[in-house]
C-alpha cells in the first residue's frame, strides 16, 4: 500500500491535492493511505517551505501548488510497478 502525506494548513490547494491524489488512485486501482499533515513544525521538518507538499512512502515528491494530474498519475504508475 502506498502511504501518501499531503502537507499543508488545510487551504483550498491542499484540499484539491488530496482529492486529486485520491481520484487518480481510484482510477488506477492503486491502494493508498492518505494522511493530511497540518502542523507547521511537521511540514517544515520535511523541508517544505511552500504548500501543498506531497510525501510518498517518506520521500518528498512535490512542493508548492497543486500537482498536475499527469504528475500524480506518474506516482501511481510507479507504485503499481514496484
């Protein structure tokens, strides 16, 4: 199962990122566990200075703005093949 953390204070972009990740995972048939991280100290601990940030299996893969659908699809394809 892919562990996804969306880092951000709960802004619209953060919510849209969660929704996008969940939608793409459903479409691709990838099992994910999504955690929303809203504590500023936890976010900064990942080195994220611009939110939303996305962490997959403890690796930062995105920071700043909603990721593109194509980028999220690439994460899911990578998870499905690993």
